[in-house]
C-alpha cells in the first residue's frame, strides 16, 4: 500500500531539494532547474512545512543541510534515480518486457553476451539491461532482477541456477616462451600476473600440478580483460578462464602456455531474490537457460 498523500511531496519540491543539496545554493539550483530563485525557495519552504522539519540552515550566501536534511536528501536522490531508471526502461521497451541483470565483466562479455543475443532473437519483446557488479549485493536496494554470481552458494536469500563450471589455463605472449608445452615447474621462473579477487589462484594451480610453490608475487589486476591485455604485451603469464583464453588465443594475441586446463570447484550461477516471485521476463530467461545451456547441471 502506498503512503498517505500527506507524506508524498511533489516532484518539484524534491528536485529543488536535491539540486540545492548538491549545488549548495538556491541560485545555482534555480539555474539548473530553469526556475527563479524565489520559486526554488518556495518549493523548499513548502517541503519543510509539509515535513514539519528544518532541512536547511543559512550559512552566508549559501544553504547548509541539517542532519535531518542530509538523510532526507540522500533518500530523495535514490528515489529520483530509481524513477529515472524506471522511465528509461519503459521508454526503451514500451511493452514492459525489460529485465535488469547484474553481471561480471569477463563472463558477461565472453560467455553471457553471445547467449543473450540468441535469447533476444527468440524473445524480441524482452529488453535485457546489463550492469556490472563484482560482489554480492542487496536486491532490495539495487534495481536488478537477477545477477551472475561466481563462487559457491554463499549469497544469502537467493535462488540459484548453475550456468557453467570454471576451467582456467595459463596464457602468455608468444614471445615469452619459445616452446610449448612447458612443465609446470617452469612457471616458477616466469613473471606471473594475479587477479585481486582470486589471490591464491596460482598457488592452487601449482598445488594441483604437484609443484610446491611459496608465496608468489607479481603484478595485480582487478579484471581479467586488463590482465589478458598485459599478458599479450609480455608482462607475464596470466591464469585465465578458458572461455576468455579461447577467445584471445583465437585472435593471436596470446598462446596457451600449458595445454591442460584446470577445473575449479567454483561455479557461475544465475541468482535472483527469494523474497519476490520472478517477473515474466526473468522466468522466460531462466527457462530458456535451462533448456539451452544447463542440460547437465543442477537446475535450481
């Protein structure tokens, strides 16, 4: 149930509050909103009277938010941004068949995007909007219907659909090694590239190949694609997911430095909140993924 009307200020008042809070003066807010100074001041006065709380206090030529004003302005900004996103979504797809999906950069580009293209051909009335998130988040605070999660089933309050297993393989510039394949021990003498979110990846790789390795050092990256580019420039050997390694090797920028890929215990999942039933576009994506991609994986 929506709140009583007396608790719902006008959009004009909220826009005035947000602009003054961000810009610091009613004059600057008036210029941005194409209003007069007195019009902005009236909107703020009406808002304070409606709330029964002082939101601003004068400081010289400017306005400073009170403690209550700061909290309220932050909430207003979130609401206005959510309203703008909703308007953009319906403008992009007037039929209402839109789906907002949070994805991981490399997996989203090299595994998910080609599949979403096929999905879009089969369901042309559904628009899939993508955003990047590197870690689990609160679905109640983010405007996403679902997300791509890598790791274990450790995201609380969500349903899971397993999409793909993770296999990693060392790759490097063709100039870095003269012959292939090389023994696992040989990599201990090479510069190794590391990913921030997987700090022990190389240690696990050496252990898997029965090759003792101490604490390994090397350049650190926050994304696979940046690390792959550094590897192509000869900075070192990168341990990449096979779906990404296959793509960059195909284009000749990198070579597989070790023939066999190593499978990790972690998985890629599509996740969505348990707290609300999936909307129709998400239900269709889930069923399509189960039918086309997840034949051998646990379904739900």
